[in-house]
């Protein structure tokens, strides 16, 4: 599959991934000490949901578009996410992070694709705490760890263009944990084969992850589109599972989604 961000911006998987990122950053901000956000496959930073790419797939219609009418009291992470995701200009992970950072925090957003990087750089130039790099995220990540702040979150959201992507992803995450064992890791993956997804998470656990949960999200789709995805969260912060469960209870009905949070280790 080719999971170029623009075609899938704001879909069901993006919604859950980005709420999770907001929840993690909110937790990190509870302390005054600085933290780092590292995004290895950053994309362009924002996406026009009325544009050609998003319009071609229409996937946002089963994701963020179904949440625009939510109102009233709601969980903090969900409320903050919806404030960031108003209108047709949908923020990707690096822009969400950049908008939430404090002056003492830092974002490094890595994007390999030249055209995507050009837009990303222009977008992040507005934020003094953010740096964009035109490099291979898999190769760059080990050199960024551990961050100077010694606390933070690593977002890994690969395009899954290669047939051995799960193997590369598992090796990368395992190597990262060895260098930054206390970091929080938010790892996205498609689920086209449950055994393949389970083998990936098992390999990461075998590689040394001590505290891990998954967030599984599934919707009904037609025409062979992706309708099932997962997030592997390593070292989830205290209360993260409850925060995500609260958000899931609100967003699952309008998205007609099944969202399951499951601890794999260290509950």
C-alpha cells in the first residue's frame, strides 16, 4: 500500500492517532522541564481536505468530518484536538505538536519526500521551537536519541510502501528503545493482516519494551480501502489509557468505529 499522508488526512486512523498525540503532549506539559517531539515521517504538516488528494479518497468524511458537530463538555485531549482541526486545513502530527509546544520544548520533524518537505519547512518556519529535516526518518532517528531534554515522544508513522515495512519498523523501534528507554513512542501501522500486526508488536516486546499498549480502530469500508489500523504506544504516561478510553467513547459512535485499548505489557 501507499500511505502518502495527503490521501488519508483526517481519516479514522488520523483522528485516533492525533488525539493520542495531544494527550501525550498534554501530559508532558504538566512539568515545567522541557521535552522533545521527534516525528520521523512528518509529511507536509497540513492538508487541504477540499483539495485534490483528500478529495480523491474522501476518507476524511468517515473521520474528522463526522466530529465537526460535536459540542458541549468533552475529554481534554479530544477538545484540544478539535480546536486544532477546525475547517478544511487539517493539521498533521508535526503541526499539531508545533502548535502545542512551549518556548522550552523542541520539535524535530523529518520528511524524506522533497516536495512534502518543502511544504513542511515553510509551515514550521513559523515556529521557533520546530526544525524540519529532509532526511530518511528511519536512518535519522538513532542520531536524534536520546534528546537533550531526556524526555519526550517519538512519533513514527511510516508510509508502508515497502513489503518489509513491518520488519524495518520493528528494528527501528527496538534500536530506539535501547538508546532512549524512557521515551514515549507512538507508532502507527495499518492492519491488513492481524497475524502480521501481532508479529510486529510481539517483536517489539521481545526487543525490550517493558510498558506497552495498543489502540485498535476499525470501521466498515468499501472498495478495498483501509478500514483497520493500530497504534502501538510504548511507555504511555500515567492516565493515558483512561484519557483515550474517554475520548473513544465520544468519537466511536459518530465515526461508527470500534476502538479497543489493550495493554500488552506493564499495566
